[in-house]
C-alpha cells in the first residue's frame, strides 16, 4: 500500500496576492479532493510523488508536484476569457452582461507589438475600427483610424480619444506604453457615446491605465530589441538599362534628336570603369541603410497597503531611421529619437469612504532628423538617374585639401541644377524637443450615509504640451567633371555654384509651439438592487478649456481659448439579469455657435434581452449557454466642424487692405478698402449623427466559443461645407458655407473567439474579427453638372474620379478617327480614353467614379495562440478589401525620363514601342518630355489596394521554477516578427502605402524580448 502524508498550503491571486476561497484541489494519484477555506488555506492527503490539480472559476487551471514538501504556496492567474468582466464605459464601468451599447474591449496583450507606435497594432485586431498605416517614417508613422469607417466629410472625422477619462491626442495614444494599459475599449453606438455629446459622433477610443493593488511590491520589467528593415523597396533601373531606355525614349517621338548617351559611355559604365566618370549609382543604397536597430524598455512597480496603492512606470524608446550620415559632417542627419515616458498612479484612501486618485504622466521626446523629411528624401530618388554624376566626387588634384564635400551634379535644362538627393539629405538637420505633461486628480466619496449606493466624484485634469525645434543647414557646393584624360584617368572638377554655396551651417531657424488643456468634472452615481430589480443613475457636469500658448499665429480667432461645457446623464434598469433598458443624454454648449444654436441636446435609448436566462432556454443551455440581443438609437453631436481659426461662425472676418478707392477732381484722394474673408452666419450649428445599432452576443459550450456582431447605421446631417452652387451674380466676395451636407453609413462588425484547454499542459485560442462599413453622400451643395455621373451625390465620401482608359492607340489612323483628347499632344502608343458623354471631345467632363474608396470598406483579422507547458506560439493575419488607389503617373510620381528622371524597372519590362506595339503594356509610348495625356487620373493607373498581411508571429518560452531565484510566474523570453509577409496582386510597393509608394516604406521588424517579473 502506497505511503501517504498530509500536506497543507495556501492559494493566492498571482497579481494581487489576495487569498482565494473555494479553490478546488485534486490529488491525482490518491483521488482525494479538497477546497480552500476563507483564508485561502487547505489540507489534503497525498501519496508519494503525487501531483495536485487546482481549479477555480475565473482562473487558469494549475498543477503542482508535491515532491518532498509538507507546506506549499500556490499562485493562480486570472483567466480573462472566462470572467464576466467589468467593462469600461463612458463615465464609469458596467457589468458586460448588462451593457446595451456597442462596446468592444481589447486585451492589452494583443496590443503588445515590436513597434513603439501603439496605433500600428490596431489594424484587423479591433472589430468596428478601420485602420491603416501608409508610412513607416519614425516619428511620423501614426496610423489613420476611423470607428466604423468614415462617416462624415466634415472637418473632423477621427474618433475622440480618452486616456483615463481625459481627452487626448493621437500622438499621446500612439506613444502609450502597452504595459501601462489596464483596459482598452471602443465605444461605437449612440448609447455608448452620447454622454460626450459634443464630441462623440465619430466614436470613442477609451483607455484606462493601470492602478496599484494592495500587497507587496511587484516589479515587471520588459526589454525589446529589434532589427528594422523596409517591407519592400521600389525597384529602379541600373545605369546601363537606364541609358539605353532613355535614348530610346528620346528618339521615340522625334528620331531627329539622336541619342543623348553615347555607346562609349554605355559600354564604359557596363565595364565598371572609373565610377567618377562613368557612375552607376544605386541611389537607394547610397542614401539608405538596409536595416537599423531599435530598442524599447519598460519597468513598472505596483503595490500598496491600506492607506495607499501605487503604480509607477518608466518607459524608454530608442528609434532610428534608415538614412546614412556623411563622415565629413559634424552633425547627425539621420532620424534618432529618444523618448521617455514616466507614469505615476497613486490612490490615497483618505477615509474608509473617501479616495483620492492622482495620476501623473509625462513624455519627453528628443528628435534629431534630416533638414527635409525622410519621406521627401525617399521621393527624391525618383528625380535623379544613376549615370549623370555620383553622389560625391573623390577630390581631384586641385581639391585634395578642400574641406567641404564635393557633391556631384549637372545641369538639367537651362541653368537649373539637377537634384542630388544625397546632398539634400546631409545638408542639415532638425533638433527638436517635445514635452507632454498630464496631471489628474479624482476625489471619490461614498455617500451611503445619505442613501445606499450613492457616490460622488470630482475630477480635475491639466495637460501642457510644448515643442521647441531648431533647424540648421548649409548650401552644398556642387561639382561636375570639366575634363578627363582617358589615358591617365585623371579628371578635373569644376564648381557649378561658386557664388551660392556655403560650406558651414547657417543660423538657427527656431520653431516654437505650445498649448494647454484644462478639464473639470463633477459626477454623481447611484446604483442599487431591490430584489431582482437593478437601478442605476448617473449625472455629470463638465467644463474644459483649450489654450494656444505658443506658435506663430496672429489670428484672433485662433488664439482665443476654446471652451465647452455640458451636462450628461444615464439611467439604467435591469430585471433578473434578463431584461435591460437604458436612457442617456448629453446637453452640451459650444462657444463656436450663438443664440439657440449654442447648446445641443442629444438623447439615446437602448434595450437588452439576455434570452439565455429565460426558462425556455434551459434545454439548449449546454450548447448555447449565453445569447443576448441589444438595440440602441440616439443622436450624437459634433462641434468640430472647422479648424481653430475658423471658429465663431456668427462673426464676420474682415481685413484691411483691399483695393484702393480713388475719387476727387484729380483722383488723388485714395483710401484702402476692406477684404471680406467670411460673412457672419448665426444659423451655423452642430453636425448631428443619428445612430442605430442592433447587436447580439452568444456563447457556446460554456463560452469556449464566443460570437458577437453588430449591424449599424449612421445618418449624419448638418455637415458644414462650402456651398459650390451659390451664384456668382450675388456679388459676394467670400465663399458661402452652411450645414447642408448629409451622409449615410452602414455596415456590420463582429468577432469570433474560441478557447480550449486540453488537460493542464496544452491550450489553444483562435480569434477573428470582421468590419464592413460603407457610406454615401445623401445631400450636398455641389456644382450643377450637366451630367449626373460627375456628381458626388450617391457615392462614397472617399470615392475617386477619373477617365476610362480603353487601351493604347494603335496608329495615327485610329487617332484621326477617334474623339479628340483635350490633354495635349499624343501619338500611337499613348492612352486612348472613352468619350463618356459622346460630345466628340474627351476632357474633365468625361470623368466617372472608378474603383473603390481610398479608405477600406472591409477590414479583417484572424489568428491563433497556443501553448504547451512552458512554450507558447501565436500568429496573426490582417487584411483590407474594397479599396483602390491611383498610381501617381505624373512628374511628381513614377513618370520616367522627364528632366532625366529615373525609371522603375517594370517600365523597362513592359512598355509600348514600334517593335512591341502592345496596346495593354504597363507604360505607354516613352518620352523624355512630359506627356500630359498619359498621366491623367484614369482607369489605366487604377489598382486594387486590397491585401492580406501576416502581421505578427511570436514564439515564447516561460521558464519553470523561477520562484526559487526570486522571480514571479509570468517571466518570459520571446522572439517575434512584425510584417514578415504580404499577399497582394499589386507588386510595385507595399499596397498599404497606396498612392504614396515612393515615400518612406512600412517597416518589417525582427524582435527579441524578455519580460521579468519579481
């Protein structure tokens, strides 16, 4: 018979240290069971080498070998997938089961990505949020995001961002440390957003940061180091192919011109002879490194006692760009960002019923970068070819002791110099310091002595932001070869700009900007249960002021403070956790309007029905354990209908300095007139959103499978816009604007999650989400076009127009027998357009709506996480669909050879020529002059912007038995990659860049990280 013994122990929560009562314990070999008492203690009889299984509702199962111990301590980790969590909503929290509005909560762990920009993690992870990142330039890589798509064409279409209940900026959200996030919610419908009536029409992103919990100090430290490379680079021609194709383009339209580049130069370049005379410059390699290294770290401490709890964190980001630095310069022109985030959240328990929550957050950013933006430097590569000159000349005999850099250059047409991207990149720098400090204090008081469930809360918040920058540059000296001895290979350089060059840095160009934001709030909550009845009421008053305390603006409208105030309330009723009803309102005032228009009242109503709590549901409860329906309707306002300088619509904007008025016998008397910039309009008012939402939530197999979805509709009215159909015969000097625009949007968003534990060693989690959002103009004041297809009415806000390209012209005979194209000269091999209105002339009146909008109508994401013992693995895919863009084919885009510009490799591979008259070639007939006919926005350049991207892959390892050396459970090392693969029919550049494909590309990251908890 096996030898037995009795062991005892205690079970605690791994995060809070609190003891857990009612934990079930099973001794595997002996089959004995037990449970913890109200002090978390237990005692159980086991056999030798037994293993104990611990299970508790809302926590992950845990197994522990007994070994030779007689006393053990167990720490259980919350399973956030199984608890009926409390969800953060506007001005408070609610049980998830009682919410009637459309609120999506995101696990902060899903936002933990190698990038130091939080917004880069949004795409495809959050149902109801459309997000995309067109640029990877460090410091300028914020994603664009919209709650349920774009719902207005007014001034402000992005959502309201609240961090700890305080309005914040996209930059503050982007630089938020994921380790500091306690909850991340998206408020999407009227019931969820109406309490912020003046600002909630475009949806709300609400983030709460972590607070301390009672218990001993706990430390968490994370370090990430990653190698960053571009996702893709545009492929350009090398020097030999460029010269041959340029010569072909030169004689393609006028054979009398002859070749520009001699065969001798082409052969010498091909043979790799003297690179100063026969350069073959790969400008991308000359300007940019293949990769760069970035680092980020976060350390936080939390804990506290009966008097106070605290959460203190410090985060550091070190980012750098791909730009090279010239050793002759004594400054750094590459992007180099040092960012420090400091957070201190301290909760004081002043009395058993009074709490003071103080929160301080500071961000200090030091930016060093090029004089011109990195994106513009990437764009410059297209403007220069690889053979006319090297980036920098090696000194000739006369310049052996010249101290400044000998930048290469030559004249293009006339007396103008060609661009040298390398010179523009290294000619100067910008040094910038940016500081954000946010302070908040919230006083909470229980008022149970008046009536049970009554609470008061007062909040004050202040935010100051400042940016101070200095820019310095010099004027490069440019050189070209004056003479070359082919025998000795000696060359003589000549300076092309001897009088305009300046080899030293000039004076500082200062840039200063600053603002302040102050917010005050007073709130009363009452929550009470009477048997099966649950009642809740809340009312809140708020005031805020925004100040412009720096910058160069002299506009009185722009420099006056912005002020808003309002009152909001919410009243909720629930019966037996089955039926729910809610009424909410926002009553807000804005200084932008006057009279009866200054204040707006925005109500909402919502109903919910937890059908699975009905008795008739019992027979299928084992399969569908939870099913809930909810419906809401409401009105939400938006007072951000114009920029800060365009406020006070009820006032005229008149300047002195109009044309002079002369009169008198000799017309010698003159007085300055006035210029009317805007006419007063006291009828301008709020933009208004009427929102409908019908949603469902379901759980299957004890909520192992969760499916939820929402059908929504938004009717946006009173959109402020310039009236284009106002007659000029009215004799008005300034344009007329009014609340005359209307837009409808509708769609569906939903998510599906599956989680399964197989024994105690293996777990699996699958998830996916989908968002579909479309919109169209319902009413707007636009020009009275003779043809209906020219009107935007009925089309998407981001719809694009262009000509319909049929193919390339076959020959001159076809040109002579086709409608005239009114875009300059054209020949066989140039683009042939369709005459839409049949008037025999093709011009701007033949443009039609083409393709999908520039903002995706569909965004989706899916992925999986799994783990076996100490190893975990996860991946995530994200995709966009129903989106299009036009390739910029003009001289600011990919048009080759004009002013000896470079050319994309695809042009050499697929272009029309006399010997290859392919009427569907990628590029029309070549030319060294601008051919306006071929660069019109048309279906020829329209491309599908849809793609599917492997967004992230992560492999992690959590070592066991670290407690013996002082670490807590949860310590982990991991390898992850971001943007490793993309699948798209478009191959020239990353499709997420859209039309801006020649700019700074998105980044691919390979990351190694470690997290230590002790």
